[in-house]
């Protein structure tokens, strides 16, 4: 009786068993080199469009959809379009941190966010800052707000005092409801009669 019979193996094992775990690569070395060259060209292009921005070419590449990268390889996406996307991505990242973009120079009002900064004045039903509100990120305010008008204000057994449910700084006794503050956590109270 052989050792294969004793161990129950029917097929002889290969001498290079460590190589059997590696998946075989499809394509030849020219295809792999071409793919690496295209990757390098893409990163060079992204490095150009990300210059002077707060985003890296690799982060930009990760944000692009595979079909966008394929369209770029075919010449269907211009450097101008990639540059615009990079600027928008960098701006969104800064906004997520509660930083106001330079072109957001007009006070406006969003139905859901309250007083906000936009690139035009007026009232809107939704705004770019809504993403911050949904993700619990700060929103810079163009004017002071009152806590009594905020959904995070929790009144105590006092006609004018309460506490901030978001943990904003307050006095020992609490926050006076009509005090004006530049609060990045302010959200308009949409519940009627609960002030």
C-alpha cells in the first residue's frame, strides 16, 4: 500500500504546491504593460488637474466610476471635465468639514437648513448644505440664530432656559432661548408648537 492510498489522495500532488494557489493571469505581458501605461497616464493627468487642490490624484481616481475612466481612455472625457470634477470633489470635502467655499458669498435661506451661504441670495427648498445636515456635519451661518428656533433646543422647567442636544457650549444654567448665536449645529425647528 502506498502513502497516497493511506492518506486517501487519489491524485499526486505537485512539487510546487505554493504556486497552485495563485490564479492564472489572462492576457500576455504586453497587455499588462499596456494597462500599467494607461494607469500611469491617468495618474499623470489627474496630478495635473489636482494641482493646487486639497485632493490627491489617487483619491480622485477612486472617486471616478470605471465607465468614466474608460471614457477618458477613449478620449471622450476632457481634461477640462476632469478639472471641474476635481474642483467639485475638493469643494465638497471642504464643505463636509464645515468650511464655506469662496464663491459662496451670499446669505440665503434653505427650508431645511435655515440661514446658509450660497453663490446667490434668496430662499431655496434644498441646498448643498443639506448633505451636512443629513450627515451631522457643521454648517457655517451667515447670521446669528436663536436657540428657541432650533430643533436641538430642549426646554427645561423654565420659561426661557433650555439645553442644546448637540452639546454646544452653554452656561451652567443652560441656554437662554432668545440669545443670538452663530451656531453650526442649528437646524430650523420644523415641528410646529414644540418650541
